[in-house]
């Protein structure tokens, strides 16, 4: 009876997918490659002509899965990823899961069935079993932006705690004590980290962390708008407002304009992310700028390194620093 790839997988102690990927010319982890080649030799497995054809003619692709096609932060990073991997003749397959965990799992299954060489995932902080299957089959994964603490793989993140600390500290150095925050979803790792920086800054300067100065805007324009209106229409109005992402910042600015609140005379404001619209808003906003191009370059180079079978330093976790663009939206209280 002819030896099958199922026999090879059983002898090597790896998954069927790992053997299939090897036969189709994909890079495996070195330990898996050695196991598969040893099993093939011991069993006398003969690769058929179809597999040989697949090996020589396969496309070189990297799956990139993001939360939202319309999110300028994500697409800015993806642009840098694509520019990086194109230098090695790789193309990307871009998928959007719209914040839906079930849809995310479907997209990951789709990409695996397309035999992608690697996966760059803008995660939603959920550890899915299929991600472990990717790793087990020798398909490298790089996580970008949102961490999954219990998932052991390469990651490209931002120092969100430090970014928030510096933003709040800027207010404190300008003599503000009534400092409000509009944060993202409680379930988001990024939100948790940005709130942690807010909390640490207040405590470092002996200021209380008060629930009345904390609202959540779900990282959306509408969420930022509604949260800002609640602050500004309440009986006790903050003197400073820190908004933790780009879209919520836009929403907060809409509410500020609607209510004719003067920035910075009546309300000092610091936003997150620096894109073109930040320059249109008057007065010009002080914002936290994330290194989107650098994030994309690192993620692209890291996935290429793993695809080539180089697992030196695995897993690598890159935590990048942000930059504060200081402009006219923070008033010094005399």
C-alpha cells in the first residue's frame, strides 16, 4: 500500500497541515522540517507530480486581518506592512472582521485554506483555538496593537501606559486637577493600558482617581461625542479632557463645537493619534502620535523573518514609544 501524507504526519508527530505545507514548498520551523524530512525518508514517501507543481508555482502571500477597513490607524500600518513585504515579492490578503469574534475565526479559516505563508493579526484580545493551530502547522503569527497576554507569539505593540501618563502629566504641569478621560471599551487591552497610564499619573501627583471623570466611548466618533456632551452638560465640568483615540477625539470636538465651549479657555484638550484632520481643528490640538509606519515595518520584517525559518529570539515583543505633538489646546491655569 502506498504511503500517504497522513502516514508521514503520524510518524513525524506533526499535523497533516504541517506535512502539506512542507510538500507545497512552505517554510516550516526547523524542528518540524527535520521531523517531516526524517519521516519521509524512513517511510519512503514519494511526492506526486501535483504536489511538485504546487511547490514550484505557489503564490507567496501573507494574511493581514484587521478590525475595520475604515479605520485610518489600521490602514496606515497595513500600508507600511505591504510596502515592506513587497520587497521580498510577497503580497498580502487583507481581511476585515468588524469586531466580530465569530467572523474573525471564519477569516482565519479562510486564510489557512488559502495556504498563506504567515499571518499578521490586529487582534481583538481574544485567544482562539485556530491561532494555536496556525502555530502548530508552522504558520507564523505576528500580533499588532492589541495584545493577547496568554498567546505566545511575536507582537508589535505601543507603550500605551507611558503615552497616557505623559498626556495627563501635561495637564497636571499646567495646574489642572479636574482631569477627565474618555476611554475605549473596558474589554480592550489597549483601553486598559491607556487607563492605567491615566491612573498612574494622577496617583503619582497625589490626585484622586474619581469615577465622575471617567467615561467610555467605545473607540467610535459617536461614543466620543456622547461622552463629551455628558461631561460638558453636567453640573461639574472638567477643566481638562484626555480622549484616548482618534475617532473619539473627533466626536469630542463635535460636542465641544455644538455646545460653544472654548478650547483651551474653558476646556483643555489632548487627543490620541495624529492624522490630517488634526491639523484642520482650531485651535490646533495637542495629540499623542503613534509610530504607525514603524509598527508596519517591524511587523512586516518580523513575519518575513519567521517565514524564512529564522526563529532567533522567538517570541519577540516590540513595545514602541509614542510622541506628543504639543500645540495650542492646553491652557496653563495661573
